[in-house]
């Protein structure tokens, strides 16, 4: 019966990804590029959800990982003249280290303390980017446009910021993340992570060393967030502290909860809806933060399971 | 040695002086956060916004009366009351609905933070608005001068802290609060109206932050973004002091206030903030119970 | 356009010659003529959009929320006033101007989205109006990728430094480097040689630190201390003890809500006998000079890009502008005397729109396909003349750096207002260009 | 002594646990021998549950040692002890109430299966146990406790009695050497108790059982050996009959 739901959910996600693939040929320019941005941010949310949704750990410092990946990639390109791929790997490696170190400390705490520790580490990271501004270009950040090489496909050159390159790279990233999380969630490890979310001490008393599994989840989530950050740097050619600020740690919480924490595909919906909500609102009123705030509150009161969470509960029992 | 004193004596003196003032205000703000956590077991991310509202209200009071002293007194009474009202409202219609679940509460209060901030932007506008101090004089030390009002702020914060302490040990409310903090279930069985207590505590917490806002606004003007900084600082304080412990909170406020003063006088201020946040993270990791107060999890 | 018509005529005549049908030829020529005069392009319908009455759309990237909101509000008012005037005098190239405003929350990531949205969804002809330099840094790459002209009003050194791209212009507000080079000479020569500089701890502040130091060498002055203050700071007393005893002048530039506190605490620290003060008005944009606690500034000097307080010396253009944007003689909103303008920055919006007008009209810009000519035309500009279009004063413009250089003012605070005591020449601010955007491909 | 130690399955030496002033478990030397059902009885607050919590590692001792199969396990984490074969079944059922019964048992099964194939291969280490094996084992254990066919049901929706059985199934699936049952019959109806008693009898054939029980009838039906605790220390030990006739015990506890 697990096999059945695995197939179902792979089909379901495959369908959505296929839809996204087709969309790129139909979408008007603006939405074409919005959707590529949404897919990168959604990948970040998927990575975040891995921790919040499946392991039950809420972090208020994930911008640290996103920014770590972004800055590693960006500064790598700027100073070390890394290739795009090199930068991506460098970003991944760097966040892997960061999240491992972070996890070793932070996971000694849990619940509210964990939340605040993540907040504090995130803030420290943000401040250190400002502090070492000689090297990081501080608050202004920097543009990679001039330093980034070109992508060569069948000896044809493309800019990474080329709309089609951007769209499809984003799509590949998202696909990889969705696939990986689905497979993990259907593997024994995924079962244990969910058990930890449901009842940590009981899981421990089933003979699992909970700490290691939490560390695994955190490192995976952190590293994936970092890769998303690095990808963002490549495709959108700007690196700045705005991606290390606390707001950028709050966003994935919002996206994940709205889409449905603990559903693989949920964060994609959450991100898409929120992105367009802000986009439309900011056209109407100057005050989209008001809406974001209101959505957060209403959601947590009336809609704690989010969109896909509710769907799963009602109809799509097999949804991972 | 003596040369060092001659050179850095004034700096040290100022660091201590400034640090002490900061510490008192910080203690007042952090105490609100600490009470809320201690009794209700929740972290209120919107706490800094309550502080901001206090400052903003006192600008309106100043604008209304057009007299520093009367405006100040009016704000002193009104701001905490209004903010307390807002707190009660959000307790009743948000926190109670989500049963004070720790994580949900954090999300909800983040939402509250955004809402309060944007509404303030709409009503109050984006600029920083100055409020005249109720009474203002300058104290001349051999090396430099200092604001007399800052000392008054420290004094009044001290009174505020004393007031809370008396409330806790003398009043029935205080008794109830301590009972609820000890053990919610037992408190219930002994007929403590915990729902009311929760509302009261949340209002008290918000009120204290607002009070701090009123006191501080004449030495640093009011603007709609002023909430985040004190929020982070009082986090730091409350954690180092031990979540939920009043004594710890006050002690920690002094440690942070003065050390921040000293580090940023003798070294880089950004560095000071970096170290402070890192330090807090480490305290939480290595000594989760803080200086005083009980384990969190 | 005209050229095309001629071609058509030629084709037409060849055609009819081959047919030997003069009458038909006449008809065709006439026809071609008519077609031409109606400016309909039979090959591609592009010219439809650029029909004589279709408005020129200008996207305005506004800081309505976030830390830039105070400036943003005045930028918006100025922009609307400018557009009102431009339309009243027949628009741009006979076409009405339509402004489409999007809030970017003073956030670089939102900024890039906004540029995208304005360009590709609202299909604006140009994007303009960005102030905060980190937002410019975040948005400019997008403009470059979308190949849409992007006119900023930021006074940052990012354009002239070459950090951005060929589509980004700062045609009507002098960059901070030039401002500093222009006025610090006066400071060293009139206020004192030993200067302590107090600046915000990020890029904008570093520009002040670095170029003031450079100017010090030039004018035989000395920077005796450099004190950086983090933007989040809310109390400054502790920094003042670091000011050396031998300081003649305190050079201060602060941005954000802290400024009033900064000044008040400076007063408390020094009391009556204090060093000279030389500040950048950025600190007090939108702030009433006679706010509580600012009396300490009496007798101190400020850089102004455009005098906040009206005076007899003001040019006609300057008066016209002040009235058009609804600012009274003391630099506050006519409707609300508490609402003080960002007077030393907002003129940039007004002037930039006129610069766009000039560029469009000179290049014969009709639609997006004419971007290249428009950009080249603007790069051909050497300056703008003082007048209603440029009330702040005449400017030199460098096509290489995409940056303009204008006169600056030094004002002294006296009886609750700012009085101009010195006016720099444009040359005072000029420096050797460090980049050449014209070498970049379009 | 050493021979003795050899035959003991589990023993504690001067095991003590203090909560502030209160001494829940006081210098207890407890011995448990294989191949029999051992019961611990005693009034509320006698320290029974604290003792077993110490044994299965849920709480750390203030002092004293615990050894299992001859080696010291005092320092081991609760997880490690489960892996060693000390499995605890909760007094108040604590199944994963939001997960299906299948998942509940599978969680326990997969660890055990993995443990068996551990080291066999890298995959083994990456606990790649085939889902087929898991499914097979799960239904086996559910059958064993008489819960066949509940796989798909959400554990929280089972009747209380069945949740207790599910709990037992999870414990069995963990492959215990020593199964600790804390108040298994608590809150069960007569019929259910009857049924559970038989189940325990059944289990005890292959697994050593340590039983904490209030219900004397159950104790005297099942237990081969009984330890009586009072105020944190052992009051008496012996066969059920010996205990019944022990005056001290009667005085302090059986009371009638």
C-alpha cells in the first residue's frame, strides 16, 4: 500500500512538473520569469519543509543557509573566478559544513530554545556579512552579471540570466528536490523522521538515536537551502544581505505552512500563491506586509494544515 | 596603569553610565517578554512592536497636548493601557484560538508584528518623529556632558521594575501568576481563573514594553521600525537570564547593557552585537536553563 | 520613419516604371505619401503602439514602505508634479506621459521583481526613480538583462564607479563622490584642518569616509578619526568619547531615524564649547530644523544639494519648481507644515523626467526598438541648462560614466533655518571618469 | 558471585534516584533471572515505575549501576538499551496516534530487521530493508497480538484496549530479550485482561517478561517470582505464595 501511494504521488508531482514544463511555452514574459523565480524560492521552501514538515523542527534562521550558499557561490565567482557549476558545488559544500557545525550545536536544544538559537545564529551570520563588508560588499551586495561566464549548450552560448535557461534550471532544481524528498519520505529514514515529529521520546524508546536523524534532516535541509541560494545567485545575478535578513527566514515558514507543512508538494503551492498575492497587492496598496501578516494569523488559526495538508486529510490520503 | 586610567577612565565611566541606563530600560522591556514566557510558556515575537506602539502613542499625546510634561504624563497612563488592550484583544482572538501552542504562537505573533507595523506606517507615517522630554537638563562631567533625562529614565524604569516585583509578591494577581507559572493544572484545580490570568499577563507584558517606549521616546524618537532591535536585545537578555525568571532577567539586563556599552566603546559596535547574539546562542546550547530559571523544551 | 517613406516611394516608382503606367505610378506615389504621413508601417505594426497619441509609459520604482518610505513619499509627489507639468506643456514628443508606480519596499530582491514587472507586464518605456543604493544594486542587473533604460535618482557612486551596466543612468543628481569633493574643500579651508568623520557603517558611509580622506590630502587637511556607526544604532553617546581632543571639525553624515538623537546627544556631550560641525543634509531630510533638541545645530554648517529654505537668490526655475511640488518657503508641505520635504534629493526625480523628455525628443524615440538610439543620444549629452526643467541648476553630464555633476551648496543654520553661505562650481566636484559604459555592447 | 552474575539477566547495584529531597529509588539491588515472569508490586509511589525507567534508561540514576547480560549498561542511552534488547511498554499507551497501525509496528520492525542485517553491506547500514520484509513482519506481529487486519487504521482511532495490544506488538517487533510491561492491564475490561494475560503467557515462552502490576489476580496468575517495593526500596522477594504469606508485605501493602 506504500508502493501504491509512492506511485500515485510520483505521478501527481510528475504531472505538476510536466505542467510547469509546458507552461514556459505559453506564459507571457513577466509570468515566465516570475514562475522561474517562484520555482527557485519554492525549492528553498521544499528544503525548509524537510525540517519543519517532516522532522517537526521549526527554524527561524534558515536565511543563514540560503545566504551562505548564495555568498559562497557569488564570492567564489567574484574572487576565485569559479565556473557556474564550480560555484554551485562550492555553495553546496560550504552550506554542508555550516549546517553540520550549526546542527552539532543547535540540536542540543529543542522546541522554543531551538527556535531562538536558530534565530540568533541567523542574526550572527547576517551581522558578520555586514561586519566583513570590505570582503562581502556589505549591505549593498554586488552583481554577478559581469563576472559570470556563459552557459554552452551544443556550442551555443547562453547567459545564465537568459529567460529559458533560468526557467529550466529552476525547474530542474525543483524537480530534483521534489523527487529526493519524496523518495526519502517513502524510505525507512523518512518513516523515522515522521516518527520523530510525531513523538520524539517514543521514537528514542524504539531504539533510534533521534539526534543523528535530526542532524541528518537539518544538514540536508540546510544544504539544499544553500544550493537554492547559490542557484538564485547564478540565475538572478545579485547577491545581497537582504537574503540573510530575518524576513527571508520567515518567508519559507509562511510558504510552507500555507502550502501545507509535511506535504512534499505543498511548499510549491504556498510559494506560488504568496508570491502572486504580494505581487498583486503591492500593485493595489503600498502595504503588502499587512496582508502577509494577516494571512499568517488567519492561516495559523483556521488553516493550520495548509492547502495540501487539508487536501490530503480529505481526499488524497496517499499524498507524501 | 595610571596612564591607562587617564586615557580610558572617561571612556570606561561613560560606558558604565550609558550601560546602566540601557540596562534599566532593557530590563523593563525584557521583563515583559519574560513574564509572558514564564506564565504562558509562549514567545511573543510582536513584543518589540508593543514597545514601538508605546513610543508612537506618546508622540500622539505630545502632539495632542503640545506640552512636553502633560503629553508625557498622558502617555505614561494611556500608552500602556492602550497597548495592554491590544494585547488582551490579540490574546482573546488569536492566542487562545491556537491554544498557546508554542510554534503556532510564534508564527501568529510574527503575523501580528507585520500587521501592527504596517498599520502604524499607514496611520503614523514613515518618518521618525521627535518628542520633547518632560524635563530636560544637562549634567557636565569633567570630561563630557550627559543628558539628565536619561538618568530620569533609568530611575523611572527602576520604579517600574519595583512595581512589578511588588505586584508579583504582594497582589492576588501576582499570587495567581506565580501559581500558574508553577503548574497550570494545579492552578486550575485550585480555582485560579487561568484564562483571565493569561490575558492579564499578556497585557502586563505589552504594557511594560509600552511603558519603556514612552520613557525612551524623548531620547530616541518614534518610528514604525524601531521594534526589532529591542526585541532581539530582550531575547538575548531573557535567555541569558533564564526564560521565565524575573531575577535572572534583571541581572542579565545589566550584564548585557554594560558589556554592550563597554565592548562598543572599546571595540567595534557591530562586533559587539555579533558577539552578543553568538553568546546567547551558545548559552542556550550549553546551559539551556540560563543563569536562573528552569529548563525550556 | 521618413527614410522608410522615401524607400517606399522608390520601390513604388521602380514598380510603375516597369509597368509604364504613369497614372498608376502617381497613384502609388501619392498612396505611399499618404501612408507615410499617417506613419503606418506596412511591414510590422510596431508603429501603432507609438502612434502620436499613445502615452509614453514610465515605470516608477518607489520606496513606499521600508526604510526608504520617507524619501519615497516625496519622490512620488515630485514625480507626479513633474508629470503634471510635462503633460501641461504637451507631454514628451507630443505624447502624454503616464506614470506607473510600484512599491519595492526598499528591498533589493523586491526591487528586481518590480523592474521586471514594470518592464514586461506594464510594458513601460523606461524605469526610473530608485533611491537607496542597495536597491539600485539589486535592480540594475535586471534592467540590464531586460535591456530597458533605467534612470536612478540615488546620488550613490555605483553608476559612475562602473559597477552597473550601460542601461543605467543617473542624469540629474550628483553622485556622493562629487558632492564630497565639491564641498569638503570649502570645509577644510573655512572651518578647520583637523577633521573627525562620523559616518554610517555601510557603503554610503564608506564613500564619505574614503572621498573625504582623499579631499583632505588635496586641501592639506587631516582626518584625525573615522568613527563608523551601525545603521541599527539608536544611542550615540558612547561614540562621542572617541572624538579626539584636537578635532577642529566634526564631519557628520547620518541616515535613518537615529539622526535627531545623534544631534541631541552630540549637544549633550559637548555642551556650549564644541568643535565646528559640518554635516550632510541627508541626516535631516524630512526633519524640521527647529525640532526639539536640534537647537544645538545653531551656527553649524550643512551640505545641501538644493536650498531647502527659499531665498531671493533663487532662480525663476527654482521658484516655479518649489511651487509646483507644493513646498512652502521653509521647505515643508504647503498643506502640512510638520511634513518637511526631502528637498536636497527629490529634485532629481523632476529633473530626470525632463532629461528623459529631452533624450526622447532628440533621439526621435518612438518605441522600445529605438532604445539604442535613445541611449546613444543621452550618452551624447554634455549637460543641462538651469531652468524650469533643471531648477537645481546647470549640470555637466558624462556620457562615459552616465553620471551628472552639478553645483552644491553649503548652508549655515541660523535662527531656525538654513541659509546658503557658499555655492560650489560644477568643476569643484568633477573627477576623472573611472569607467566607460559606451564601450559596452547594447 | 561471578557465576551468579553470569546467570542473572539483569541486575542493579545500589541504584538510587533522587528528585530534590524525595528519594524515589533508594539503594536498590534488584536481580532478574531469565526464563520466568518477574513481577514488581507495591503501593503507589513505591518507586516501581522509577525503577523500570532507570532500567530502560528513560531517567538517569543519581547513583548505582545497572548490568544486563553481565555487562554494565549504566552509561548507555535508552536507544542503545532497546538495541541491547530491553524494551519498555508504556503504562499509558503512547502509540503514534496520527500514524496508521502499520506505520507504528513498521517503525519498530525496520530497526530490528536492520539490526539483524547490520554490517552485511553498506546498504544494510543505510537501513535499506525491503518494504516487503517489513510488511510481512508487521502482519506477523499484529497477528501475534490478535490485531490482524488493522494495518490501514489510524492508531489513535483504535479502542483503548487495542492500542495496548498495538503497543505490545510494537515492543515485540523491537525483538526484546527483556520485555518490561508497565501496568499492562490498567484501564482494561475483564475480558480484555483475560485475553492479555494469555498473551503475556504466550510471549513469556520466548521472551523474559518484567511485569509491573497492581492487579494481584493477574500477578499471582502470571508471575513466577515477585518483588515487593515500598518507599523506594525492596521490601520482600519470593514466589507468589511466599509473598502472600509474608507478614511485612501484608502489613504494608496487601493490607487485608
